[in-house]
C-alpha cells in the first residue's frame, strides 16, 4: 500500500481537525469535569446523587460551549498530533473508567441498602402475619366457645321449659287432689 493511503488525514482545508461525535462528546465531558473540579466537594456529591431539575439544567446547557481546538502548528509533524490525540483519548478513557467504577461501587452500595431494607420489611411483614394468624386462631376459638355456649343455653332453655311443664302438671295434679280431698272431707263437716 502506498504511504498516504495508510494515514488518515484528519484536517480539512483550513488546517483544523474535523469535529466528530466522539470529539464533541469528549469536549463536553472535559468541560463537565473541569467545572466539577472547580465546584466544592459537597456539590460534586449532590450532582452525582440526584439528577438536576429541569429548571437548573437549562442554564447549564446554555452556558456550555463546544471546545475550540486550535489548529496544530505547521512545524509539528502529523504523527505528534495524532499521538497527542491518542494520549488524550486514553486519559479520557481512564477518567471514564474511574467514574464508572465509582458509579458501580455506589450502585452496589445502594443494592446492599435496598436488600437490607427488603429483609427488614419482610421480617416485619412475617411478624405481622404471625400476629394475624394468632388473632384468627383466637377468633376461631371464641367462635367455637360461643357455639358451645349457645348449644348449652338452648339445652338449659329446653330443660327449663320441660321443668315448667312438669311443674304446671304437678300444680294441676295438686289442685285435683285438693279438690278431691275437699270433696271427700265435706260430708265429715256437715251437720247431721
């Protein structure tokens, strides 16, 4: 292959490198990192823990501007510029890997906290369910006792009704015997 075919010319007619999506993204990441480094540590933690509100996101978006890359010096060889770009990309890659590791650790911590909360809630629900089962067992026992009480009450009512009938029969028999005794005793008390 010929020598020019192996090397990609990343410059346009003005001598500036052509912007690409990766360069724009890297420029945005560098600008965000630079502004984050200047902010206090509390702001950094707050920025990573919660997303920005839509009202706050608009002023930041309007203050952001793409990075302006100065054209490389004419005396510089193209390989040196490419080496600088590669080293810049490697540095950005390392930075992104470090941020990814921090986010992964934070995600693992959040998962641990959520798992602990779920275990606590599960034990609380199991305790509540055990109390509910105890209450149901007590309710069933009271329902059985109430049924037995109602049955005994019905038996006592039936007994009292039969006793009342026997008493009424005994009273009727007594009245009959008293009437007979009076009838038999009447001639004895009559004058002759």
